C-alpha cells in the first residue's frame, strides 16, 4: 500500500506537495526523463516532443489542471501572432495585438489581483464586497504571461520576422520546465531557434551544468537557508520581541538571503537547461557592486529589467519624448510602479517599486552634479555611492519580507526605538556563525568575474566522472549541513 501511495504521489498533482527542484520526487522523475531524453536528443522532433510532455507534466505537478490555462493562453497567442504576421492592414494587426494583451493581462489580473482590487474597493468605499467562490493562482503565471505576450509584441514590431509555425515548439517555449516557476524570462527570439537545432551534449557541457547545480545548492542551503533559519526568520516572525540590533542586522541578512535564494535558484535553472543542451542567460551580475540604483537593476533580475525596459519603458519614453527629461521620469515611474505590482498583489511591493523608481528619477535629475563629484572625488565617491546604494537596498528590502504596510511600519518603529549598539558584543556571541556566513557570502560577490570564468574553464576539461563525484560529495556535505542547522531547500518566489 505504501509503494502504491508513493507511486500515486509521484504521478498525480498534490496541492500540499508541488513538484519543486529540491524534492526527491523531482530527481526521481528527472532521472527517468533524462535517460530517455539522452537517447533521443539528436532527433529534433522526438527530443522536443518528450521535452514538451515532461514540461507540461512538471507544470501539472506544480499547479494541477491550471496546465489547461497555460495551454489555452499559449495557443491563442500562437495563432494571434500568425494572424498579425499575415495581415496587411494595420488596424487588423492592432486589433489582434490588443486581443493578446487583454487575454494575457486579463488572465494575470484575474488570477493574481482580484482579491487585491476588491480589498482596495472595500477600504475606499467602506463596502463589504466579496466573492462567492475562491480564486486559485496558477504558479508562475507572471512569468509565462510575460514570455508569451513578449513573443506577440515582437512579432507585431517585426523583431521576429517570421513567427513560429510549429505549434509544439511554441508550446515548449512557453512551458519550458526549467524556467516556468520563476524565470529567467527568456525571449522567444533567443530560445525558439535553439529548438530547431541538433544539440551536442558533451563532457564540457555536462561539467558546466554540474558546477552550476553545485553553485545553486551551495548558495541556497549553505548561505540563504542557514542565515534564514538561524537569524532572520525568527526576527521577522515576531520583531516586537527583539532588540534594535537584532532588527538592524536582520535587514542586512534579509537582503543577503533574498539574493542567494534567488541566485541559487537561477543557477539551478541554468544547470537543468544546460543538461538538456539549451543555454539560457543568467539573471544576476554581482548586484552588490552597483554604485546606484540604475546600475543595480542592470545587475539584478536582469531578464525582468530587460523585459520591462523593452516593452514598457522604451515605448513610454518615446510617447512622452516631447517632455524631454520629464518624459523619461514619467516612463521610469510608471515602469517601476508596474514592477512593484508585478512582484505581488500587496501594497508593500507597490511601495518597494515606487521607492526604486523615485531613486532612479533622482539619479536622472542630479546626473550633472554626480558627474562633477566623480571627477573631483574619484574612487572615494565611487565607494561612497556603492555604500549608499547598498544601504538603500538593505532598508527597502524589508518591504519584500513584510506581510503588509502595518508590519513594515511597526518593524521600523521597533528598530529605531531604544537603539543600543552596545548590545553588539552579546548579539555577536549568539549569532556569530550566521553573521560570518553572511559576510563570506557578501565577499564572494566582490571576487572578479574572471576568476569564476577560470573555474568554469577548468571544470570543462575534467572527465564526467569527476564532476559527478564532485556533485555527489557536494550533496552529501550539504545534506549534513542542512540536517544540522539549515532549513530544508525551499525556493520562495518574490
């Protein structure tokens, strides 16, 4: 009976136990799939077919029958793009484009933001509007909607000269399992051509993928989970019971945890995609080296930044170009307002987006002064800019860990009440190991990229059995580490 239950759990959707990368279930299913995939990967049609089936099954295990919503929205965009390409009349193209926008954004607003807008309505009017049914949110809808809508926009702008005519390939692009959960947001023009190529899976590729997988596990378990379990979570759960120094240090730790959690997840996504023979772009480029908020967004969640820049900011600034600098400011503010709302249906995310937008607007308005300061003060000014930017990120990231604005306000109120940095020594005696892990993690961000490139270059030439052995050793060590003090590997989508 136990074996039958395990088999059922392996194949059927369980809302209480979705199929995530860190689960034993996933590695069992992926191993079976990869065995078949490795035999078929040189035959494009069969390779893409088995990959599509596994991707749809993976999403079914994540969201149940919401896989039908993904298929429906992707199918409509596939045929809409063909219609836009074939049409000779501009008003027909625009009509089809708006249908796609309404379908994608309408679905996103309905599933993700209905309760949020009802709450705003109730609070502003004093009414008690509520739904007689419950709306469940498909996992990853923010990502696959942006992927599919971006494709239609590219076809309309003729950034893609010939739309995809293979229906199965397009479904594979939208449902591609490595990045369906939380990105990176791949563009159709980057990955659709790869689905038509024979991919060579050799030792160099497997070794690189293995190193990325190890990197992702280390970032998540040894850094993000460790400092979360041993310092941050308890403070953010009940900040009223902790001192100001606890709250201050949890601000720093919270940003570090967020980065290594998301960066570790992204490394794993890149690893699984590379195991299949499809390289995808990373999402981070040492963001803590940023010397201003604009620079930070060119280094952080790069795929989202590029999507928002290309499809929202650039059209807005073109539309408001007659307003000159104020047109850019309007474009930035609206873009980051949308960015905040995209992160989640909560006022804390909107405020987070607004603060980042205002910071970048300030940078534009003071660009002349800042250039003069750089000329006069040189490296000192760069260091000061880096320090100020980092602290802006630290103290605004509290919003991403706050359940609402009331919590955010009370957290800051508690943090600035009875400030006593004389408690530092007693604090350090309790939290020295999480603090040291946090410092080591931050230090790793300032190692030159060329050193990491050399490590990957060396890894490529190792025999496959060596990289497999390294992965096995890493998993054993990380298991012991997590068993002792860290929480189980669990990616949280922000």
